[in-house]
C-alpha cells in the first residue's frame, strides 16, 4: 500500500458539469468533517510508508487557513518516503502567497490546477470565472515559491465548441509551461446542471478530431502522452495516478472517496450525516481473481506503455494470452506486443473501449 487519496468535498461554487461528491462551503461543517476524516484515517491506516498522497475534491483550496492547517496536520501523521509525491488540487482563484507558503511548509510538492479553459463562452457554460492573465500571474507565483511540478486540467468538447476555440485554449495553456497536462472530453453526467438541461453533446467525429489535435500539438511540444488523457514532460508523470492504472491498492479517505485494500474495492458514503456519524463505507466488493485480471487489463491498456506481461504473470500465475483471446487484435495491429509489453496501437487509443470490448 503506497498511495493515499483524500477527498475534500467543499467548494465556493458548483461547476455546471461536475458529478464529483461536492457541496458548497459552510464553515460549521468543515471542522466536523475534518474531525471525522481524522477518525477514519486512524481507524484504517496501518502505518505503511507512502510514496504518493493526493488531496482532491471538491476544492481543497477553498478551506480557510486554520482549516487548511488542520487538514495538513492530519496528513502529517502518515509515514512517508523521502521521495514522496504530494499533490494538492487548487482553484486558480484561491491561489495566493499565504496558501502556497502553507502548502510548501507541509511538504506539498505538486499542484493540480483546474484551468479547464480560457474561452469566455466555455467558462460561462462551466460556471467558472478566471482569465488567462489571472492564471499567468498565479502560476508565476507558484514557480516563485518553489513549485516545480504543476499540472493544468483542460476540458474540451463543450456543446458549441469549435476546433478553433480548442486550439486557442491549447496555445494559452502551453504559454503557461506546465509540467503536466490532463485533458478531458466533457461527459454529460446525470444530476448535474448540464445533464439536467438535456443539452446535446458534440459529434463523435468532432470529438475525435479534437483529441487527435491535442495529441499532435502536445507531443510536438515535448509532452509525452503516457496515458490516454494525460501528458507530461519527461519525469513529470503523475506517480499517484500511475498507481491506479497499474491496478495497485491504495487508501481512499473522505466523503465519496474510493479505495482498494486487500483485494476489496470500496466506495465511501456521499451522505455527510452518515460520514460524520462514523458510517464511512457505502459499499464494498471482494474481487475475484477474474475480476481483478479484467481490471488489470482495462486500466493497464489506458497507458501508452501498456501492460508488462511478466508482471501480469507474477501477479496472477497465468499468462495474459491464456486468459484473453488477443491473436486477431495482434494480427490486425490493434494491439502491439513489444519488449515484454502489450499495448494498444497509439493510433487506436481513441477507440480503446471498442478494443477492450473485443478482448473481454
């Protein structure tokens, strides 16, 4: 067990598309929530040395200074390795010298910032409010205070968005020189403002064209596509997220968090009342060997490097090709076997789901 995810559900405003576990910031709830979080961690954490910590949300940066210090004091109780990757999610509008100084003091060394877009129409659609000038100043401040590992999120495929709008967003994000870029095509989720509006998504053809442009542009600027939606400068890949894609176990603490411990995948409650009363887990499932192998396949093939077949054998005691019929996909060049790894042809990654359906 090398990784911990901690969920902070509080936000200063709610984005129109967001399906994550979240609620508007309300001061009296925050301390109660952090008290419950501390108890959950005390109850479950077995003292392992951690290599990655990720605090997400919600909007962790929405916490006030006293609350933030309390949260980081809770996290400071973990046993951590010397080369810990410690990520903290920020809203661009929350970034200031005080916030960054506190994060630095507690050992946070990676920031994940939700830019999403710089286009006024897209931002209005998402109910987010910032400018390129805001972002540029804030990221310069992050660099000044010593943060040398910064991820920026981009959302594309907004209804009505054109390729021209996306190209401008990409150009502006590149001007900010992030170390890592996560790109997400908008998924219209139920029980969100966008979902309730019954708004039609963009066409699949346009979505594919946008994805291809993102890949070509970012790779031309020396960003390695190491996972279907994630790009990084050399050595700046997210070690925490690679833990998920490598199908390794991890702790998930907090409201709505998911975790994977001792072959059990679990999902925490989204009910604040239940969580404050110590009823943390909503559901859990003990995975069979077969289900775990399916997960290994689905998660591992998200990576451009793919699946190490020796690791698969060491983990499950069987060769992958004895479990899954992949001969035709290899023959068609949908799958590639090279240097001990099985991966999806990089030109076919966009239709990964279709390939997985054929395998499974």
